[in-house]
C-alpha cells in the first residue's frame, strides 16, 4: 500500500509530519470510522515505508493536539468531537444557523480597511477593479471556541459605514439593515477542503495538521444585486457544512 501514501524525502518536510498529515486527512475523511482507531504502528510503518519510531512520533504529535489517545492494551483511539452543523442555503445567517446549538455566539471584528477591489471580488460584486471596497476581517466564536475566520468585502460607495455598524451590532445582517438592506439571499457558495495555514491555525487554535473548509460566497439584495463577497475558513473538526437545496 506504500504507493498510496508516498513520503517525499526531498520536500524538506520531516517524514513524521507528512505521516501525521496523512493520518489526519484519513480521520477527517472517515476512513477509520468503523473501528474508531488508527491501525497499529507496524501496519502504518509498512504503509508509509518508514520505521516504527517515525510513526510513533507522528502519533505522539496528533495525541498532543488532542486528535488521538493511546489506550494501554487496545491501541490508539480517535478522539471524537461533536461538530456544529452550519446550514448553507438561500438565507444563510450566522446566529440563526448555529443559535440552537451553542449557548453563546460571538462575531469579533479583527480589522477593517478600504482597499482596491481584487479581481475576484470586483467580478463577484459587478464593480470595476478600480473601485474601492471595504474589507472586514472577522472571527466567529461558539461558546468561546473559534469556529471560522472571514474576510467580507462590500462596495464602499454603497456601504461606507459598514465597519461602524458592524462594530456596534457584531452582526453583518444588522449592519446591512442599518444601511437600507432589510433582506438578502445567498446566490453562490463554493466549498473546498485543505490543510490550515500557520496563521489560520493560530487564529482558530488548531493544530498544524488540521483541515479547514474554505468557502467563497456571494450575497445579493432583494433586487438580485450582489452586495457582499466573503471568504470564510471553517475549522473542519468543529463545523459540518450542510448544503440546503430546499427553496432554491
């Protein structure tokens, strides 16, 4: 099975780290759900073409991150964590989507700045690339635990006080309502999975081997005019995205 799990000896990344990343991906994909355990060290060593000491280092790192737990006489158990379910549909709202699953929800403003619209943002919002957009960076928390990190973009000509209203209400929905948008809908969502960057791991309090879900989303007002482009990084070990098609 070694050909399925190659260790790149020339990558500059230590073998144990590559193995830890592979095991983490396998756990997230549900490969070990049937037993709830990772295979024995001897099996993993053969699979990756390394010695048991290298595998042991990988498992120790994942255990330190809280993903695995060694049990004497049984092996290495996967620590199951209950995930919040975040519904993504036509009316995706942070508080409404998670309100019944957490005692306390919070959306923090990390920063706000006026920038020239990046190409992808300009295309999504239907504005010139020379236009200014207001970029809000936010961190969403559930019961004190970070679950997502977002960059939101708005046409600054239409929403010049977005940051002020958001800081007052800690809500995108309320900030938009303060500026005349009583309702809005999601018109597109793209989802991809990947390993977290070092900055994302730090801000979301994740291990270096953690997987994140990255979404690119566009919201529009009731007339169908795009008003918001967002890039959100979800901690995959804490959030399940549920795509809802009813009413679309």
